[in-house]
C-alpha cells in the first residue's frame, strides 16, 4: 500500500507546484468515505482508489488527475455527494469526479450494449476532459489486475471480454501502448487461460535453454552500436503472451516455429542517430525480409513514429528492433498522458501529435478561464455522432442532430410508426427535439398513431425517412384505390352491371395483381383500363362488342397501358424530319397535334419534339444547329392518341376524384397517369396525363373540368 507521503512525494517529483495540501485532503477524505468497505480480495476498499492514483503517477499526470483518482468511487459507492466534493476540492475536481462517475454508470447500464466499438466511442464522447478517460482506464487496469479475486465466473468473463473489446482498443486509440498491452494480456488470462499458459511454458523453456538471453543480447547490441559511434539506451524484453498469441494466430505459425519473442528498443539522441543506428544494425546482422518499416519519415495516422526492423541478431536469435528518440518513445508508450507532461514543461509541444490533441493542448495553453477550458476540452473525435440509451440500456448510435423519431425507428419500425411522444431522461419532450450524448430515451406509442409527413422534415436517419415515405406512398395508394373504384363503378354500370369488389377476385391473376385493392389502385393510377377489367370479368361484353377474343397479352400492349410519359417511338407523322430518325415527345411540355412545335436533335437519341413555348428550349438557345423546323403532317397516319398533361387543384372531399375521372371519361379522355403532388386539408394538387386526339380535344376536356364545381383550377402543364 502506498502511503500518504509517498504518493505526495511521487507527484511532487514531476510537478513541483502540485497542491500538496489538496492531495492530503483527498487521501483522507477517500479513506474515511470508503470506511470499512472491502474489495473482493478482502482488502480495504480504499486500496483500490489509491492504486489507481499510483498508476496515474507513473504517467506523471497532474495533481487534479491524481486527486480525481483518489475520489473516483466516492460519489457512486459512498455517502459523499458532488456538492461536498465541490465545496472541499473546488469545481474542477468536482467535474472530473462526476465525469468518471458518469462513465461508471453508463458502463453498468450497458450490459446490453452489443456494439463494442460504439460503446468505446461513447466513453470517449462522454469524457468531456481527457483526464476523465485516463482515470477510467487506470481504474479498469487495477480492476483487471485484481480480477482473479472475483468469485463469479460469468462476471469475470464479462469484464475480461469488455476489457478486450472496449478498453484495450481505447487505450491504443489514445496512444497508450503499454497500458493496452497489459489490459489485453490480463483479459487473455481470463478468456483463454490454457492458451496463455502454454505460451508462458514455452517462454520458460526458452529461458532455461538460453539463460538470460535478453540481457546478453542487450549487451552485445550496446557494444555494436558503441563501436559504430552511436550512444544508445537499449531496453530488451520478452513480449507479453497475448501479443505472441495474436502473432501466431495472425501468421498461422505453429507453436514450435515461434522464435521472435524478444523485442528491443533502441533509444538514441536524435533522428539522425536513428538512421545511423539502423545502418550499423543492418550491416552487422542479417535482415529478416519484410520487417523493415520507417515510421519516422512517414508517421502512423495516430502520430506514432519509430523505425522497425527484424534481424537474426546475436547467436542467430531472431529479434525485433525499434529505433527511436526519447520523445518519440514517450509519445508511443504513454500517448495522451505524455502530453500532459509536456503541458507542464511550458511551451514544449511537439508538432507530431494527433491533430485533435494538438488543438486540445493549444486550447489548454490559451484558455481564459476554467469555463472556457471545459467548453473546449470536450473531445471532438466523434462530433458527428450521438449515442443514446433505451430504458433497457441498449445503446443506439445515430448521426448528430437525431431526434426521438429517429431513435424510435432505430429501435423498431413499428415503434417509429406508432410514436406519439418521447421522454428524455424522464422528461417529456417534443418529437423534433435534438438528442444529446448519453440521453436515455423512452418512446411513447399509440396504436392509433401513423407516421406524419411533417416528421420527414426533421428526421436525419435514412431508416426513419424511408419508413415515413413508404407510409405516405401507401396513403397515396389509398387515393388511387378511391379513384379506381369510381372509374370501375362507372364502367360496370355502362355495361349494366353492379360493381362489387368480389367481382375482381376472379381476374386478379390476369392482371398480375395480389388483391382487389391493388387492381383498383392500378385502374386509379391509369396502368390498367377499366374496360379491360370489365371485359375480363364478363368476357361476353367483349364478344358482343367485336366478336373477336383478344388474348390478354395483346390487350396489355394497347397504348392505354403506356407509362404515360408521352414518348412514342413510332410517331413519324411529322414534317421536316430526316427519314428513319427516332422521335420522342418531350415529357416537359407534352406536345399535341395542333400545337406549334420544334424538334431538338439529341445525340444518340434522335429528335425530341417540344411545343414552341416550352421553357426547356432556353437550354438550347446557344446551339441553334440542333434546332429542327418541324410541323404536324395532316392526314397522315398519326397514332390515334397523344398524351397531354394537365395540372389541377381539386377540393378534398369524398367523391371529388370520382367526379374528376367521370368528367374526363365523358369527354373521351383516358387517364393514363395520375400523381398527387400536394395534399392539404382543403385541396389536392394533381398532375394528370390524359390520352387525347389533339390539342383541341385537350382544350375541350379542360373546359369541361373548369365547369365542374369540385375542381378549383385546371391548366395545361408546361415545362
Ligand atoms: Mn474504481
């Protein structure tokens, strides 16, 4: 057990200005607060925060971090409160301790968290101050060192797995290589004890065979470099069992082939010496191919710099070598923590840190006060994401700006469709509220609820948007069903029959439709003509009409079933065209016989016919060579229909769509496509494609529609 004065001395050894008195107070406060509590090992609980503080002094962290480590379990596990800590140690310490407590709570809440990676990100995002995360990692390291005292095997395994999947990668992510290695190896011992034991046994055997190999090689390397004129500090070690194991897995080598279990670190005074040392090593020993990597000239993305190589070293032992300067080494091993040391040695910030870290340090040096400091030290690594919890503790990861509706759809589509309200951290909030990191979100649902088109305006996830749109589409389908039913009723009545839904069930297969609603909607949308349906249901009507049975597939080819986009490859009845040229009618203006028209030559597509007043023509103003003077050729074999497009506003009331289709039908127009472009409580806006003979025919229909009370405005759609 580290004693009070030892801890203080340790901190003072690297931070002469450390607040000694505050450290002492924290020590006593934590010891008293934990009182008689015991660890699983039977030790007094207080040993734990003390060890955590000890781990952090190895990283030379500031007094505030050490005090936080001493106090880190007091809010959660003792009667101490945040207010008490604020009063005794000031707001900075109170916030740090609260930050660690918050992480601990999330950790416990998230037993269900399936995505380890997300959870790791959450921990980082929630650590408003990097020191919070450092304390949390040290806490985990000590808990792992004492893991074997926990009796419950399931619990041990869960903690080990969590360490392997979340905390070790997190330590690596912020550059703490040494801590990562130890966390992994401790977790490995719990998760796969047999594998680890076999590697330990192998290492023992090698040690017995070769004596103290590490120090012998160490001596020889030192002498070799000295002879070459390079002064170096060499540190050799056996690799930890887990990293050997992983290498075996990765390379798929047998246990017996395992040879490079020793790694040597050569620390030199300058970058120049790094390369000189490399030259000496490479000219003295045989190089193992494929092992040389120069991370000094090109640093790793996380800022790591060093030269790596592998050689058959003294006595033909295969060894791994890293060559670097002391600064590079400290950053590589201690990562973020190393930078706190730099911060204390004022101004000595190196230009090779992670970008965000450098920014962080900049802010630290220039922040006006504690407020601004906290405001800016929020980690911004995962700025674009927000992490929230369900009441059960499931972690949901969404883009920044996500709302309770996004959350509801992320939980389940049904929950999204039925959501009526949301509680965030126990409080009711509007559905459009923006969620924050760590929010606990409870969605209230009602069976009567359906997705609202207004949601589409504020959701940010693709899933929510897609579901809302799908629902709106299904509502549109209902409109088509209404319209189709009106069209069919009339068509049936014309033949002297009463229309029933049941009548359709027998002919669904003919039209390749799944239900009578589907077929009715197809009629409403203009993809199937009502007459075809009547004839399919009552074949006799067809017979009596023209005594000739037309096979179904031929019926399907009738023009009325076109997509209604106004294109017709066969229309050749236009004067002024080059023979054989393909012709399209422009979808923007839907030219009709009688309209004044021009042709525009489109490479690879032939000629597109526009009305002379079409707005699209402006696009071609600069290329007069593409314009073609054309006109309708009277008396030739024009197809007997053309598609005209009209735009209408219709009163939103029962039967108005039926009336609309009736008026068009009575005037011999055939609806080939219909689209509801806008719908309010009072009105529908519709775009309708109508098959007509020519421009006069369309004008007649428009006039008839204008005379209909349920129709508010009608005009020909242009461009
Ligand atoms: Mn703890």
